[in-house]
């Protein structure tokens, strides 16, 4: 039997780029897919490709930043396939801008789509999954830029917000059978092309850099895995896929050493001078290597 047989999955922003790759891959593994995109022709093109390959999919065009549209999208999956067992909150936008350039309009639109849209779809899906009592998998989409990146402050903030939603909702739903994870993908897409001119400056500012970007298809098996019952023990994680590298992204924790004292300006100053000054955390995406 195919790994996703019997699954009914909504994938947002699946008219192109990574979302289309996720939809095609999950459909090939037997899932029935609701293909959402803000562009109706793009959504239909993904559906046509899936159906031509013998898969099952329906298109549902709309803007996921609308809380009520998100509900109708989730309900469309139940109408079409009798259930919703998974959702991939992939739809997102990138607006580039350093601290002095980022506009209010760009920041607000990123928050509306990347953060509020993800929250709306996840919340409605969780409500339906809990009511059905058969578990489910919510896959959000974060980004390496949640660690901070040059000209990606606003975008990274929305993705850091998505990671925080993932952690909180995984805690709340623990034990219910509904799992919440996030993916931190990497691919050559229309969005990545927007960032091309900045790549050299960004790479010089952080430990991790990539000479070339992988195909969207190389990310898709991880999404299909998280949607499957094989991932039933995986919850509350941000999973990073970057070409041949598969890993978790570290959760923000309180760092060692924890200095204890009765804190005044003078003792805080001394704690920094004596201990914390050498313990500052890195900026930007790097590797949290375990000491040998
Ligand atoms: N490409 C990468 O390397 C990379 C890295 C990290 C995270 N991501 C994230 O992965 C996701 C997909 O990225 P991509 O590179 O494929 O982007 P993309 O721009 O190539 O494709 C995004 C798709 O989402 C759709 N979309 C945009 N706004 C929408 C809305 N309001 N409602 C419904 N659909 C909407 C677009 O029409 C488009 O088809 C995004 O959340 C992005 O932030 C991408």
C-alpha cells in the first residue's frame, strides 16, 4: 500500500514552487490533495499535473490570509474527500528590506500571509481533526532566516513566529494524535530568485551558505514523511532539509552558563565582564555542533 493512501491533505500555495512539488509528491504516494493558491490558474495547473499522473486532487483558489477563507479551504477538503488528515501551510511571500528600507506595507503583508494565514489554516484544520478524533498532521513552513539574516528581518520574524506557533500548538495538542511540526526548506524557486542579489552579502554574514540551491522536488519527501503515520512520534519539531542535509533546527533554550546572583547594575556588569561576555550566541544560521 502507498505510504499516504487514505490521507486527505490541504497544501497552500501549491500552484508553483515548493508547494507544487509537495502536492505532486504526496499525491504520488496516494494522498488526495486540495491544491490551494491565490492564483486560480496556477492551482489548476498543479491539479492537472497530478490527475495526469493518475493522482487525485482538486483546486481551491483563494487568499489564505483571510481567516474565513482558511475555514472554507479546510472544509473543502472534507467536502471533497470526507476528511482532513493533513495540511501543509506552505503559502508565503518574501519582501526584502533592511532596517532602514523595510516598508510598513511590506511588513504587514508578510505578517498577514506568512503568520496569520498559517495560524488561520492550522487552527481551522486542528479543530476539524480533533472533532474527527483520528489524529492528523499539521506541517508549517519556517525558514533558516528565523535565525536572522541580512535584509530578511521582517520575513525572518514571520518565520520565527511560525516556529513559535508550532512549538506552542504541538504542546497543546500533545497526546491528541494531532501533530504540529514545521519544515525549514531550501530550493531554487521564484521566491529564491527575489533574494539572488543579496546571497553573497548574506553568506558573508553567517556560518551556513550554499553555492547552489536544490530543486523544490528534493524537499518534498520530508513533507510526505511528516504527513504520514510513519512520523507519528515526531511532534513540535522544525525539520531542516537543505539538499543532502536533513536535520532538526535547535529550539531556543536557556543557554549555559546560567549565572545566579542578587542582581544590581554592578553585579550584572560583573557577570557580563567575568562570564557572559565570551558566551554570546552567534548571529544568523549556523550549526549547533555537539562538543566531541
Ligand atoms: N525557496 C526557499 O528556499 C525557501 C526557503 C525557506 C522557506 N521557504 C518558504 O517556503 C514556502 C514556499 O516558498 P517558494 O520558494 O515555493 O515560494 P514561491 O513564491 O515560489 O511560491 C509561493 C506560492 O504561494 C502562493 N501564494 C502567495 N501568497 C498566497 C496567499 N495569500 N494565499 C495562497 N497562496 C499564496 C503563490 O501564488 C505561489 O504559488 C514559503 O512559505 C517560503 O517562505 C522557501
